[in-house]
C-alpha cells in the first residue's frame, strides 16, 4: 500500500531467539513480499509464535536482523508498531461487552470519532457475518465467531501487515472457511498477511509463498508449486474400459512417463506418479499418455490428475509426518514420530 510497497514487507537475516537452552528461532532468513499472504508452516513448537512475536516487536531478538517495511524491529520498534497488527493470543476483545461495543470502543481508542467508529464497527460485523450477534456479549460467541471478532478488532485500522497466528486452529471446517474468506478479503484491501499454520491445506489455500519451519529453522521455502515440485508433479489416475488391457497400459505409461505405475485394487484402474524432473507440466504429461493409450486402441473411461499434497511435501522434507495432521483431523501419532 502507498509508500510502503516498494520493498519487501518483512526481511530477516539470521534471526535468533532463545529461551535458555531452547533455540526457538534458530537463524531464520525470510523475505516476505508485500501485498500477499505468506504462510509459515510448521508443527507445534516449531517456533512460529516466537518468530511472530519478534517481528511484531513483542520480543527482542537475540541475534540477526529483522526489518518490517524497512524498519528495524529493535531500533525502529515504534515505526514497526504503527504498521502491524497481531491476531493471536493477545485478543484485545472484552468478553463482557457485545460485538458492537468492543469494536466501537477499540475504534474510539484508535482515535476514530463516535460516528465513524460506529460505521466501521457495523461494516466489519457485516463483513464477518456477525451482524446478528452484534448485540450479544462476546462470552456467548462460538469459537468461530470469537476468532472472527478477534480478526475484525485487529483490522479496525487497516494495517500494512497483519500477523495471523494459527487463526483457525481448533475451528470446525465451516468456521475455517469463513476465516479463510476474511483473510482473502483483507489481502484484497492491500494488507500483507503473515499467516502461521499447522494446516498444510490452509497454507495451500491462502498463501502465495510458504516457509516450512521445524525446530526454529526454515527447512524449505518457495511458492506452493516449487514446494510441491520437490516431491513430484502429481499423479495421473486412469480407469480403463477393459481390464484385459491393463498390463499393456501399465507398460505404456511406465515407458512413456518414466513414472512409477501402481495397479489399483479396482482391476481397471491404475495410477502413475509423475516425476519432478521433466519440464512438462503434469497436464501435458497426462495428455501425452492419453493420446498414446488411444493410439493403441486402449479405451479410457475416466481419468483424473492429482496434485501432491503439502503433507507429502512435509514428509519428503523432514522424513516424518506433521504433528498437526491437517487434512485427516487429529489422528494418533505414529510410533516412529519424533516429538517436536
Ligand atoms: N516464553 C517461553 N519460555 C520458554 N520457552 C519458550 C517460550 N515460548 C516458547 N518457548 C519454546 O520455544 C519453542 C518454540 O515455541 P513456539 O514459538 O511457541 O512454537 P509454535 O508457535 O510453532 O508452536 C518451543 O520449544 C517452546 O517450548
Ligand atoms: Mg504458536
């Protein structure tokens, strides 16, 4: 937005924050482009909240540098505070006040006139689907409503940079979707969002770039596409008309795509996992494969193209599953999983 948009929103070099023996943030280099959602993805205890607190000037770093729109978080902390807003554990919302009362009060504290405070509160309540609950005390809100009013409170004055620290942890799928819509709307207004999450699908849905962190270190960084390319381009799933032709189809796909081909329990189905090495997109490879099958007179009834999930990315990067198990709910931890 305005004059802030020339450089990156956040730039850190070798950032360190320790708590006694624990290196919660252990030499983090990050560049967050302005005007986008940047995802910081990592399991519980990875150092996400600590990093956010340092960037929001709530904690002093022990080493390295961090700048927010060019302002050093230690030397120019006041300037940084004027540009950022944080939603997370620091909910400024008062449980005993209604939704409207909270937002009007906070808007007044931010210097808005009574009428503009009321207008802004009403606008945000409407935008966040809280109009009906506007007159209810916040203590009677559901978890999803509570999360939404927290975010509303943090964007009363549109910040240049909004930190959303695990905004949907513990929410039901419908509430998560509502929060996602809000995040998209906030970014459409020009705010940069740094979103931390344990949910791989959340980063996938919202973020343009993602840093995967584990034990205080960035273990991978890039666009979603780049991260996914590190595990493979995806898979082509094919259902044939005739089960007899499957061995032939299997051979053909393996030779043509240099892919690992898996035979499904369904006798007409097979899946080819595409490699990350070729320059062709998964769609191009799939099209080529279908053409080749047709030329050999093998009829395909149905086919689909699958993208690798970010779960697979994390597994490929760390050799273990994420603690949070985003897409499957909270399954039991694997026996060989390292505790974070
Ligand atoms: N105030 C603190 N005092 C001591 N250790 C802390 C404190 N805050 C966080 N830690 C430790 O730092 C590490 C990173 O924690 P945190 O940043 O909260 O991770 P995340 O937000 O990714 O779950 C953890 O090992 C945690 O126990
Ligand atoms: Mg945290």
